[in-house]
């Protein structure tokens, strides 16, 4: 439907109250409506969009500065290209809120990342305009090239355009895709959204030399630009040129992260994501007032600082997440002992392995979900050579609002099968500091996984100290059943034991501490005493901690019966973490109920 028709329709509904000269955005239900807006009014659409995104961020918080910086790009792309026939492929998706608003999801944005609202990233199931799902960085050029080849081979109409930030372009996959596109001489259109920022300032030789033209041209790309990505007079003709080109072609758009809102312009790092704020001042709204326990991440950083104080071999490596992993804090204490490798998890791990061959003790601080990228590097470069690299795996378990692209619920599975690798998970921040010391002092490949959010709030021992590897800890004894839990699930197991006690069932609670090696003695003693063991973990049941227990008991005590409380074989949607635990059957109530039912049956 034409915008004019839509305006008339809306005017009729609104009893003539609708003024077609105002609130253009409200009339745009889909990109076809946007394309009816005359060029000289696109500025107004951009301004309205930006104001709306500021309002949204003020109320909801969440990813913020990235989308403010892509307002003109988004509107320009949907105006110049014939979407959805032409396929826009956004990298990551945290900067695609304007894209969501233009493609029929404007009213739902207020519920973004809530269980009944849109995802914070891109999802094919959410909209035909989300051509390729995302959440992890560096996929768009590969996907765009694949889409382009798919279209060409079948003679389908349309083209693909990958939109990638300079941060995401530091990923190895982006280079691989550019190299392949240059080789194929395929119709690979790329918009290089260069704002100088990843979450933190971007890193890399390309950023240092600043010679993007040379980079792209050396890989066989036609290079357009650089242009000011906020100036429509530059942007629109450049996008038209991009549209009308063939072969591999990149448009270099310079943008400002956080553009158009003074606080985020001044501090794009701090405003990558935000808490609700006052849109007039940019001041964050006060929280509940109750001081909360610091995050697991902060305790990790403090423990690492203490260990590095006494061990000069310790260095820390991040893949573009110095703030998220607490390494910014570490860096303040130990300047010069942190490496930001860019969004390059694979490289970060092998780089660490190289250092480890020279008697260093590198600690790779990487989120569980992003470490998935580096699987072969962990196998081939670290574990096979038995090198002393520590993996500090943050955001392990269910992460809530970021949803299935960001849950860290596969790591036990993909690490457990790797020989030489030790895997542990602390139940609280005090255990975290000790496990970190254990890892670094072990001289072995060692993974310590810990969750997102506030830590438990226990008292800390004065300093991190190594503990025996593979030793579980019994937290309470009982008569009827044993609960074996790992990491954050230990707290749930302890609460479940209380609920069971109220029903007259007395449970032993064991903090396994290690997934690998398991504590055989603790398992056998429980199997002999109860012959019934419940395992609890914030991880997939398939291939997880419970699986490990089952495998071990099949050898050590084959008569033992095991109830595995882990996540079922499906992706968990975005929403509140507590709801995700409950839906996954791993919250205290579910564990207690499942245990009671199971004991009755067996
Ligand atoms: C594989 C992977 N590692 C890390 C991240 C976390 N992350 C999300 S956005 C982002 C920065 C992206 O920078 P850029 O592409 O330049 O976009 P900008 O926010 O600057 O617009 C990072 C590191 C991720 N999504 N995927």
C-alpha cells in the first residue's frame, strides 16, 4: 500500500485528526511505505527514528549506541534497496533496532528482549526481513555471499547486502569471506560501518593504518567511499552506486556510534548498552537502592589481579570484551598485561597457546557462547600439546534477555570430550578465586566456567589458593538420596534439599566442583549408600555434567540410578533468567518435584 493511501486510511480512522505532515514514522508499516517518502523528507524520518530509539533506550535500556549510529544507514538501505526482495544481512544485530522498527516491529520494540517481545538480535522466524539470524559477530559477509550465490544459481531476483561494523570486521571469518568473495568475483555487496568502536575501541592493524581502501582492494573488492554515513546527500547516492554495481563491492561509511544523543556521543563505550535513563539528561535512573553483590565477573577480575600480583607469568587475553570479562579492571591493576585480540576468539586461543609454550600462564577470558568459535584451537593448539592455558569462561549457563545466541549451555559438552583438559565450576565467588588459582598453578589446560550476574555474597578467604584437582565437596549429608550439582546449580540443589526435607526426604548435597576429572570416590560412596543420584546443572542434559556422571557410574557402580536435571534438547528463548531456569526444570522447586516423583517411581 502506498504511504499516501495509508495516510488517508489512518486519517479516516483517526477522524481527520491525523496530520500527514507530521509523524512520518507512524505511517511506515513496512519498507515499501518508506520508499514512498520523498527523498527530501527522509531527514525527518531519521530524526523521528532517532528520537524514538532514545525514548526506547530510556525506558528499556539494553543495546543502545550501535543502533543510534545506524539510523541513516538503515533508512537509506531500505529506501534504496527493494527489501525484502533485496536481502539486508546485518552482522550481530545489536545495531538493527531501526531495521526492526521499519519492518513491522515498531510497536513491539517496547518489549524487546522480554519473553513476549522481539529478540534483541536477528531471527529468521521473527520477520522475513531478518534474512539471516545473528547474535555472534562476523557472520554477515559469509552469509551474504552464500545468499548471493543462492540467488544467482537459481536465477532469482534480488541481491544481498552485508552490513558489518569495523569491530565485527576484525573477526577471522570476515576476512575469510572477503577473500572468498574476491576469488569468486561474486556479487557481494558490503557496507563497512566504520565507527572506530567495537564495544570498546576497535583494535587491529587495519584500524592503525586506516587504509581500508588498500585492504579491500587487495582482496579484489571495488571500494566506494569513504562517505559520511549520517549525511543523506552523501549516503543515498553512494548506496545507489552500491546497488548498481556488480562483483565484490564495499561501501565504506564513516559513522559515529551513539550519534545524535550527546551522552552516547561523548561515551560510546559506556553506551554500547545502557540501563534505563532520563532521556533529557542521560542520567541513569536510580536502582532499587539496595546495594547488590558484585558480579561474578568482578570477583574473577579481582582474583586474577591477586594471582598476577604474585605470578609474573600471568597475562590475560580478551576477544573484544575487556569490560564484559572484567579485564578492564584487571588492566587498571596490571597495565600492559592484557591483550585485546579483537573479535577473534580462534586467534586469541592459539595466541595464548603460543605464549604458554614460552612459560607464560595466559588466561583467556571469553564468554561461553563465544568460545564455541575456538573449538579446534582448544583441541589442536592447547589440549593436544597439553599447554597451560586457562579458560575463564564467563556467562556460562542461561543468560536471560540475550537469548539463544548467547546462552552458555554447551561448553561442558564441547569441552568434556577433549583429553588433557580439566573442567571446573565454582558454586560461589570464594570457590571461583580458588579454582582460578588451581587452574593457573596446575600447569595444565584448564577451564573454569562461571555464570552471568551477581555472585552469591559469601565471605572471601584472604587469598586465592589452589585446591586438589578432582575433589568434590560434600555440603550436607542425608539419608535418602544424593544430589550432585555443579557451579551455580549447587545453590539450587541446596534449596531443593530444603524443599525435600520439608517433605521428609533427607538429601546429601555434593558440590562436584569438577566436571573433569570427576570425584570417583564421592560418586561411589553415594552410589553405595543410596543407589539413587540426582545431578543438577545449568547446561544441556545432553553431553553435560549429568552425562559424565552416568558414564562414570556405568563403569564404577552400574546398579546406581541417576536422574539428570539439565536442559532439554532445544534452544531456550530469551526472557528472564529465573523463568528460564524454571522452564528448564532446574530451579529448586522443579528439582524437588522431579526428585520426589522419580523416587516414587523407582
Ligand atoms: C563472536 C562474538 N564475539 C563477541 C561478541 C560481542 N559483541 C557484540 S557487539 C560487539 C562489537 C561489535 O562492534 P561493531 O561490529 O563495530 O558494531 P558497533 O557496535 O560498533 O556498531 C561485540 C564484541 C559477539 N557478538 N560475537
